[in-house]
C-alpha cells in the first residue's frame, strides 16, 4: 500500500473533503482505497494499492486545487 498525506488549505474542512473524494473514487469504480480525514492537522490520508497509476491520477487531479502539500509514505 502507498500512503499519501495531503495537507489542505486552511479554509477547507478535512472531513467534508474526504467524503467528496470517497464519492469521486466510487464514481470511478475503484476499490481498496482508504480515505481518512485528520481534522486536527487538516489533512486527508489516502491509502492506495501498490502499482495502480490510474487511481493515483484520479486522486491527484481531484486534490490539485485543495492541497498545499503532499507527503508520500
């Protein structure tokens, strides 16, 4: 599993945006993706299966306007 931590802009709510990302993942019919908000740090943690660039692309495109930074673990 790859883990991405997206730091969000201050004006955004991590829990609300995590729910929106879950909808986007469901619309694209991906499974095995775990999305968790960290409201204390105003981050979203996304766990993706290894070696699936398509899911990574969908998440990156969705998060492009909302993130201030990203950490890949």
